């Protein structure tokens, strides 16, 4: 039986990050993956979706040209089959970047292209071959969830695993699920001329938890595209389409349903019970969020999307790095989790940093809110993108910035700035002492911070720029 120091199950973002740390200490390791390589992000997630979104937004911009004295946009047209070729061209480039980064160690037979399952705590079966590993990192990723009421209509279903392989797009698509992925792709397809109906079961888009902001976001998207927040009441196959009636009695004939109703961890085939691991009601093991070691073990780790925590690339990479480091160290070192940050690349962006309104409320934290509207904000006017609202949350007593939720032009950048501010544990007055250029979108952030400053107990300096002494 082959024996290795570390076995990493999964060659996605988390697994590759873990491998880099392991390889710093030992060459006696393996990475096991029998699926398509290239990572979920580069192949079917972050990157191809952003290429599609960029094309859609560029085409949609034609509606603003005449306001700027630019004429002829009415003659522009989109060929979606050429758009999809462009998406795949750049997608393949991103995947090649991942694959080329693997070439140096794959050639040394560190990658095993087989399916892994546990025989016991330290032994894995790989399609008949047995391998003993002192440490095992589980990084098997996730798979799109298909609701049970749709399973009999599989020929009509699309997920992000297959969307970007489409040579063309059908005329009528129902997007089921209006989380981050659903609203991004639903809006993009709508802007490319597809007849889209977005359906969710709750009046929430992209997980916005602040009540006022949540309703504002919904209203603005309802102005642009067709949405229903009552779920699906009935489905009937009629010819080559599905006749769908929503809970609020909207009738829609769909050529395809794009299912963006979440993802489930890829754990079923691992036989974790053979490793002595207890699973919760969701089928997940309990683990430490600071070391990613599975509870009750000293040698098993779980990282990335499969953990069911935050399915975001930079989070997966951090988790893999931490688990990889600990798997080849004498002790299990706990690491600080980075400040949470999420971005939906809809237009405008929906984003969050730090603690959300919901989490602050549930934790009983005494917080106040500073806010700004991007309707009438200088740079937003110039860009003809006067849509948006930003909420910044601060500790009432200390003035420390705790979190933010936002919807506005280029707010992906404001989310970064606030995540850094929160990481540095800065107060609202300390943030206002930093430079803000004119005219930029970030001036809207300053307005929200000034509103927050007036509501906290932190003593204000005489000017926003602090005295030298």
C-alpha cells in the first residue's frame, strides 16, 4: 500500500491552495480528482459569468448614448452565438492559466485521476487502489442543487455547469433563484434580448438583509425586468416548452429553466462514516473555523465550497491555505478569518462588507446606520447611473465601523474599502480623516460616513483632518 504524508481530495481553488502549502514542507503528497480540472471559478463560475455580464452591460449601454449626443445606437444588434463564443474563448484562457500552474507538479505524478472514498480513518480507496495518508484534506467542492419538483423535466434544465456551453440561447428562460448568481445571469440574459422571468420564493435579491435597502433593490430590478417572488405553483410540459404558473399567477412558457437555487456539498461518495466522522442533519461534519480540522479528529480537514460555509473563491483559497499549513505542522495553528465581503456583479453592484444588518440585529449589537442615496450623487450623474443606496453600520458607543450593505455603481470598490476599514477596526472619524478624491463614486461613501458620524457617541475632532498634536 502506498503511503503519503498528505492526501488532498479535490483540485479546485481550495485544494490547489492547500497543495501549495503542503509542497513547501513535503514532496510526499497526492492530489486526487477524477473530474474536469480548471476550478469551478475559472471554468463555470466567476470568470465566464463576468465575461457574459460585461458583454450584456456593454450592449445595454446603448440606451444612454442619445442622452450624450451619440446617435446610431438603434442600429446595434447582438448575436448571442458570437457572445457565447467570446465567453468560451476567455473562459478557456482562464482555465489554461489554472492548468499551466499545475504543470510543474502534475508531471511528478502528484495528481491521481481517480475517485476517492474512505475505508477507514487513514485509508482511501481509489478505484481499487489503496492509499494510506497521515493527513487528509477534503476539498471536493459542490454541485448545483436541482429542486425535486423539477427532476422530471431534466431536459429543460440548465445550471451554471452547462450554461456557458450553449451555442446559442433559447428565446424564453425562467431563472429560478434570485441570489447572487441568479440576479447576475438573469439580468445579463435579459439585457442580451432573452425573454427572462426571474422567480424566487421570498422578496429578496442577492441576500440583502437591510429592510429598506432590500425593498429598494427589488423595486429597481422590477423596473428593468420581469420578476416573481411567489415561487412556482405548477409546471406542465406542452410541446417543446414548459408552461409555468407562479404563486402570483404569472403564466410563462419556458424553453429552458436556469436553476440557480444553491449548491450542495460533494460528500456523498466519500463514505465519511468509515472515517469515524459524525455528520449533522445537513450531512456535513462539524469543524473548526480557525483551523478547518474536523471535530474529533487530528488528521482530517474540510475546506472550500464543500464545507457549506461561504462559497467564494478567496474564502476557499484561504481555507485551503490554512488546512494545508496545519496538515504539515506539528500543531494546529488557528488563523484569523478575513473580514467577510460579498459582491454581486449585477448592474448596479450589490455588495456587503463586515456584519450585515441581520447579523448585527441577531447579535443584539447596539448599532446605528449612516446612509446615502446615489440618486443625485455627482459622479453617478456623470456616468448616467443614478441608482443606488449605501448603508454603513457603526457601533453606537465607540463609533467603530462594523459593516455595510450597498447597491450602487461600482460599489465593488466601496465594499473593498470598507472591508479594509473594518479589518483595521477603524472608527468613523478615523475613516473620515482619510482622503476622498473629487469627483468619484467614493464621495457617496463619505456622505454616508458623515451621516453615521452624527449618530454615534464617539467625540468628533474639530475638523475631519486631525490636528498635528
